[in-house]
């Protein structure tokens, strides 16, 4: 079973750098409020000067976004990287990328949605990261969710989260959270992790039920779920079919595509694009109790 290195706990006074590795920044008001949350906890937060750069729907050209990630990752004074937002684009900067080239000690990388590609790429080299609110969503999180984020990065345990258990018993494995759409597009690429003995945790947004069906069917057909130990499902936000179009609900699709895998499954867990987005570490041992509907970390 693959294990990962957990970055050293953060403490007030540490330097954190803000980058936009994916989509162009648009939500400036909530971005500023989220920055203040980190600063109010005593952290030094440095924003790259070109945070509002744009190249089409991307936050700058690939080489520029790649350079900004490299600058933050290789800075020995930087203890963590905060992603401004998701969108699309992180996979583009992972071409010919090497986390270990001239690397410093492992540091935190925090984000979700399109940032899934970075989180899973780090997992492949044995470094744990954090599936957690980006700076365009953090300020809209409830207090308990914000506290959960700081508890984990500062070295304190976090509480289990509860959803709807589908039955099937209890499974333990390495937790691998991410966005379903992004994760599906990583299949059969060099970024795809080994899924043996993992607990997959998926969420998504604005994907019609037939598209969720198509993605999960791809996972089934390519054999990616064959050795997965359990599946944790978060929010599938705004994933309804268009009005007056015959369709299954997204809940029916999830049940149909995942309910006969003979592994524990939990749905309705509080993480994803819809607040609350409970922090989930990548690459740590977790337990999925599908009888009680509880996902917990083994610390």
C-alpha cells in the first residue's frame, strides 16, 4: 500500500504563496476575504504579482503558470502553496513537469476541483497534499469547515464526516479525493495514480446525469475500479438534467454505476463545490464505514 510524506505542520509566521495554476481569477471580492482569513491566523501570504493575468480562459500562458508554480515550490522559505481557484488548466502545466527536480522539503499544496491534477501528481511522488477550499471559496465556508482546514495543516486531528451509507461493510485504504471530471481525464495518462487499495472520493459540478454516467462507465470499462476498496461521494452540485429532457437523476446514475461493485460506498458527504467543502487530505489512511455512513482518517 502506497504511503505519502506529510508536510511539516504550519505555524503562524510561516510564508505561504498564492498562485493561479488553472483558470483566470474573476471572483476578487471573495478572494480578498479568503486571504484575510489566512492572514488573520498569523500567516505571511504572498501573492504573485501577475495573479490577475489572463490568456483566454487560463490565468496566463502555460509556461508562465508553470514558472509560477516552480518558483513557489522551489522557494525554501515558502511552507505552503494556496491555489486561487480551479477552472481548467493545471493538467497543461504538468507536461514535462518534475516535482523532485531541485526540490526543497515537501510543502503544502491546497486546492480542489481542477487542482485535482496537481494533488494526484504529487501523490504519485509520495507527497501528501490537501483537497480543500481554494481562495475563491474559503470565505464562503462555515466556521467548522474553516477550522477543519487549519486543524489539519497545523497538525491537529480532524473529525470524521458523515453521509448516507449504502451498506457493504467497512473498508480501509489510502484516501484519494478529487473532482470526477478531472480524474476521468487523467485515466491512462502518466498522472493517473495506482488505484490499488485506495478509497476514491469524488465530487463534481454542472455535469448532466448522462455525463456522470459516461464518466463512471469509462471507469468501469477500463478496469480502474477493479482494486479500489471503497468510494466516498460528496456534492454533485447543479448536476440536474435540462428541463423537459428525459433523464435519470444524478443520484440514480450514481446508484446504477457504483451500487453493484461489491465495495463499501457512501454518498452525500459534505465536500465539493457546494459549501461545506470539508478538507480531505490526499494519500493518508482512511476508513469508510458504509453501514454507518462515516468516513474517518486513521491518525
